[in-house]
């Protein structure tokens, strides 16, 4: 994964360098956190990829829970408890699930309340011949998330009615000491603990993400390797080599100029969920005290036909991040002698080459309109590359919070709706 920005952000290099110096002390702090390699600081999530004990425990539990006939992992969680997992799963498998109906195990994500989804989930469970065909992983850091609690109660009830004793088919992931942990242990259900200082939005490399991904057949070793390598880059003081510093600075400086929208324009549809994971990370970590950027996700080339006019001709209130791949293998070609021959320029071209031309054309149009943007370029869509991206963006948000003088590790206003919801239900 590479990050490019110098010639397209419309900010002079002197300003970029001067701003980067504001982060020197914080980089020193992050290095100290990394050196201690524990979970005692707000930034503790940067140590998760180096926790070999955690990986060992996850592998052991995975081996205990999966069988050769496992078909479905039902992941019950919302927000930080499922978006990171979904981002990686969709990039590797999920985007293609409908085209690969015989590939198992598949992950079914239950997040918000939807009776239709739960009705269909009930039908699916009732169609299974063995409880070994299904595994449930319910995730709630607090242990008292309303949406997660409701979905867990419904799914547990359906499974119990179908198979009887199903506690060995449940795994709970939560904070130590939560009500959910206590309830699970009373039923002798296996529990995975999230470190107290690791916030949900930074938890993808904890048991929150690693356990369900391992069960689904994702190579978590490569995922972790990518995260480890990227942490090394992001703790450097040399601006030239630090993508997290550079990206945070660009977002910060453009926000100061009145650009309060950060559009992530993704030209790889299978990583749309990765954009949504980043949207919740930036939205909830930075949006407070009247400050913040509004993160949006656009998909190329689909959204060139829905919001392209707005982006190129509308208000100049956006800093854009283009995310695309370079160097992917060319596999499918448009035949030389075309059948319909309506667009002659595509004759004999590979689908990848056509997509590359669209991506380059969009970037050129942005430059011609003097619209600022950065670029994130993937060499491939693998676990290692995804691990790099996830770690890069989490550290970027820590830097951005420091520059914008907001706490990048809490979400006080989110509790407002939770409190009111529980009042109404009571």
C-alpha cells in the first residue's frame, strides 16, 4: 500500500513540514506506548498486532469450535464490534458470496434491528441438520448494547428450540467484568476479553476481529503482519516516510480552510465496507466539541453517475481520498471483434485497463478543476494489504485528533441516544 499526496493537495511543502512538527512529541509518546507493549494507555490498540498470547488463544478456541461441516458464523455486534470484521471479510470473500454459493463458512452479520432479517435467519437455522453447522459470536464491549442484546436473545432462543443445549456453539466477546461476561460464564459459554483501554473503534486487531476472521478462513497471520509493518512506518518522525502523519496533516489543513467533508472515493467495490469502517472511525473519534470532518464513501465508477457532477461542479467543501489498485493481474478482455461495437475504444482492452483509464480520468478531471486529493494505492487485495490500511488509518486518526485538539478515544454523545432508548424501553 502506498500513499501519495505531494502534487495534488494544493498545499505548499513548507506548510506541510511546519505542521508535521506539531506531532513530534506525540510520536515520541506513541513510541513509548509501543515500547511498553501493554494495554495501559489510550493508544494501546497499536500493540494488539504484537500480542502473541492473544493469537494463540484465538487459534485454540477456533480449533475447539469449528468442525468440517461449519457453514455459518453468525456475528452479532454493531459499530466497532462488527465493521472491521465485515470490511476484511467483504474484501476477501463477502462481496462475492452471492456468486460463490458453495463456499463455506460464510459470515452472517446481525447488527441493527430488522425483523425481516431475523425471520430469514430463523428459517436458515431451522434448515440446518446439525448444531455444528453454525457458530454464534456475540460482541459487545460494554456488554449492554441494546441492539446486540436483542439479536442475541432471539438467535439463542431459535437455536435452543432447534438443537437443545447450544452453549458450546456460542462465543462471547466483551470487556472484563461486564454483565455479558458474567451471564456467559454462568452458562459455561466461552468468553474472549477485550482490553479495557482498547476502544471499540480501534479493536479490529483484538479478539473482536481476529476470532471471527480466523473462523471464516481469513489468514490472520498476514493481516497482523501488515499491521506490524505499517506501525513501524507510522511511528517515524521523518515526514517523507510517515503516511499517517501526512494524511492527518492534509485533512487538518484543509479542514481549517473550510473543507469539512472527507470523501473516500473507492475504485475497488469489494472494499466498500472498508470505507464504511473508516467512516465510523473518523466520525466518532473526531466529531466532537463542534469540530470534525464528515466522512463519506463513494464507489467508482458507480458514483460517477450519481454524484460526479456534484463533486466536480458543486461546492468546494471536500478533501478527497482516491483509493484504487495498481498492478492487478489482467484476466478478462473485451473481445477484439465486438458484438455490439458501441464503444470502439474498449476493443481488445482488459477490464482492468478500462477501470484504470476511468480512475486516471477522474484524477485528471479533479486536477483540471483544482480540487485537492490524496491517493491510496493497493498493490493487491490481500490480508497483508488490508492490515496495512487498517493500521495506517487508526494511527492517522490519533494524529488528527491531536492536531484538532479533540479526544480521539471517546464518544460521549453516542451515549445520548442509548440513554434515551433505554428510558423509552423501560
